[in-house]
C-alpha cells in the first residue's frame, strides 16, 4: 500500500501476524454467545426477510468537530444458509498517483476474504464488496485521503502509522533474498491494514470506538475486555486475540430481529 493507513481512531496492529483468522483460537464462551444470538435472531424472523439499515449513529467527541457521525447503509437478510450482512464500500481516492490507486484498491480488496472469515465465526455471511467509486456513486462514496486528518463515516484518512512498507525497498537489498524479503515485508504490512479494515467496517456498520482517547474524553463507553480484546478497542493483539462481542452483534442485527430477541 506504499505506507498507507486507515485512521478512524484505530490502534495499530502487531507486525508479523498471520493473515488467517481461525475460529478455534477464540474463547468458546464468546464465540458460543455470539453464535447463539445469531441463531436466536434467525429463528425469530421468517425465512427470506430482508431489511435495509439506514440509521444515524453519533458518538460524543469534544474535539475537533464536536461529534463523530456514522450513517450505516447495509442490508440484513435471513436466507437458507443463514444470516447475510451485505455492505458495499465504495472508495473515492484522493491524493494518489495512478499506480498507487490500483495497488491500494487491490490490497484492500484482498482483505475481503479475511474479514468474511472473521465474521463466519458467528455464522454470519458478510457479503462485503470493496470497489472504486464511479461518477454516479460520488454521493455514497467514502473518501480515501492520502493525508492525515480526522476521519468520519465518509472519510478514511492516511498517515504514517505503518512505516515498514515504504522501507521495504531499502531494507531488502540482498539480491539473493530480495524477492522473499519484499514479499514478507508487504505481507506483514497488508496483514495490519486488513486488521484495521475489520475495525473500520465495524464503524460503517454502526459500531463506535471503544478505546480511551484524550481527544474524545466524553466517550460514553470504554472497553475493558481482555483475551479476547474488542475489535473496536484495539487490533494490536492480532486476529487470534480480538473479537466482536454480543453487544456489537445486537447493535448490528437489531433492525432484522425483534427487540426481544436481539436486545
């Protein structure tokens, strides 16, 4: 990604983690609770039920803009093979060279299968698509900005949070090991970007940040979860040690299943 990072108040992920997200590594109690909630929701609504979720979410934050807002726009449906969650992330690139646009878009699309595997832990089929915005999609696009800024639901900002990718060329000088070195360096970089994309798509589904932030001292909820840690708190522990919790699934599924079943 040429040193690209998505910033929506997310924490940096640890280097060198595997790009796999095995369900077996998540503690049974959390995984079972989530799967039970999904199954309960599925049984509570008729097969074939589908809803479009369009609700505004506002997170308290004193500075700089007063509030961080999100307007989720995704679908939920109860199908024969389970609960489907559909979301299309349409990106409008700003401040990139043409070659960088193609590389970054391809890298983010490479995160899709990994994120889908993560959600499969709870028997949720995440029909996620990531693409470049067409001219007629500008109104619904999310800006991918090659600059540092405060992100919101319509902007993902880039900053030097993952400095290893720009140094891959400099650090891989040996002709004998250059190919393997470059591949490993870029794989580690994209692994961390995919972890962060898991967090960012959580925002686009209506989930707020859950970590302490001096800029948002009035944040109403700070996660204290450990082993696993909340995806909306920090990704530095890697795929095997982070998780979504029932509170997250209740928020996301609330428009599909009755309040008595999901809340």
